[in-house]
C-alpha cells in the first residue's frame, strides 16, 4: 500500500503483532478496495485506538500501585 502519511512507522511502533497488522490490512482492503485514502484513514484510526487503549491500561496499572 502507498500512504500519504507515515502509516508504516505508526503501525511498526504500535505494538501490534505481525498477524494483527496483516489481518487489519486485509480487512481494510476488503472494505475499501478502490479507495486508498479510506484504507489509510481506517488503518490510522485503528492503530491510534490501540495505542490509546494500551496507554489507558498502563496508566490504570500505575495508579493501582
């Protein structure tokens, strides 16, 4: 996939497994087969969501100590 933004770096630093990333890309490609911008947007949204979810879990764990 060609991206307008550095989505590859975002995905690489997301902490998602290779399998999760492949499944996500497959899903995005099937949902938006002819719209690269929507593919990129949904990929970015999902990764950002996962990063914020992980940050919230880590924050909650720190405050429980």
